[in-house]
C-alpha cells in the first residue's frame, strides 16, 4: 500500500524535521513505512532502522566505511512512494530550519519489470537510470557520482540474496537451510527460475522493453521470451559443466535482471527444528548475506551494493 497525498506530506515533514538526519546521508528506500493501522507515527520512524529492508542495507555498509557518519535509511512504502518522497523533499529543500541536508539525500529503488516514469528528474524512467548506471554486470564507475536516484542492478533486492557469489556464504552459515526439501543449491534455483520463466506474465508483457538489459550476453537470444529461455538454459548447462565462472556470473546476472527473485527466495526454508516463523529465518539469513557484502571490495564495480556505498562515502 502506497502513501496517499496527506500521508506523503506528513511523511516528508517528519523526515525534514528529524534531528537524527542532521547533516547525514539519508537514503529513501522501499519498505513498510506505516503501522498496522495504516498510520504514520513518530514511533514508526524510530523503528525504521530495525526493519528488514533497512537492516539488510545497513549490514551491507562496507567495513572500510570509517571516520564519517553512517547513512540512515527511511522507508517510503513502494518505489512510487520513494520517488514521490524524493521529489517532495526537493521542493521543501529551502526550509531553513530543517536538519536534513538535501545535498546528501538519495533514493534507492528496485529495478523491477513494469515501466516506471519518474517526474522532475534528469532520467524519465527507471530503465533509463539502469542503462546510465550499469554496463554488462558492473556499475559504470565514472557515472555513479551523478546519480541521486539509484536502481538496483538486479531485478529486486532479493536477487542479491541468491547471486552466485553468495553460495559459499550460504554454505558457511550455521543456519540449517533447505530448498524444496533438499540442499540449498543456487544452481538448482537458477534452473528452476529458467524453467518457470514463461509463467512470469509481467515479464512476457514487457519483454521487448527490458530485453536490452541482457544485450551484453551475445550468446543469449532475446528475440522473444521463449528463445531467451531456451538459449539461457543451454548456455548455462554448458558453462556449468565446463566451469567457466565469469560466463556463469554473466548468465546468472542476466537471469536475475529479468525474472522474479522474491518468489524463489521465499521458498528457502529452515529445517524442521526451527520453531519460529520462516520469515524470521530468512531475515536472519539475509543479514548474514548483508555481512558478506560488507566484506567485499567496495572499489570493485562488480560489487553493486558495496560500490553504491563507496559512492555515497564521498558525499559523507
């Protein structure tokens, strides 16, 4: 559920007046901003840094972030809420008594599949931001500092939970994990995602407009979704058998730019001894994965989230 006009104004006024934001980097992100009664409250703002979306990104802050204030995150419901909040805060930027430094305000939204227009920004859509920000599977180093609204390089935040580089971290985790009653193998998840990709109707409807994302993989046939599926499965199987890690990464990232990652992440389950909600199990696992990203080289543009924080560090 998004923010209605009254809630949006209230939301922005609270952000502008929050003393905890004084001269800090503030990142607007997707995530629940309202309580169960669908009301914004001062207490909800205090809890934001303890919510799963914020927790994951906070865990991802590189270990090399030292000597400067760490950024704070503000949930704005969906991507529309994030963008509307960003735009309204820009309009309120001349409020002299606000602790918020508008020069340190950023937004981070999921790439998604559906077309999403952006008003009052130098790029008209999320797709334009994506192509300005990423080339092949890497952040474009020289253009990163120009972005104030960032989109993820993969379809959703959850896609980073199942990126190929995460498999060793999953294996090391003390949490006992299962997927479809078996060992949690990301390779098997990728094959299932490919096998079921024709059922993803939103992708089918928008395939022609998003297929340019995977043009860096000439081995893939992106003429239509059926050809994409067939060529991806063939190339992935051949590459997995021949142990070509770079090619495998390019293929998996192409898949994770296109198809629903949340559905498969939510199928990861604990073993039968787990006594609390499975959602809490996945939250704990996602925090371990966030810790993994915090240890990665933040100067390497292949590491999307750490490089995002490196860019922000220059503004801190």
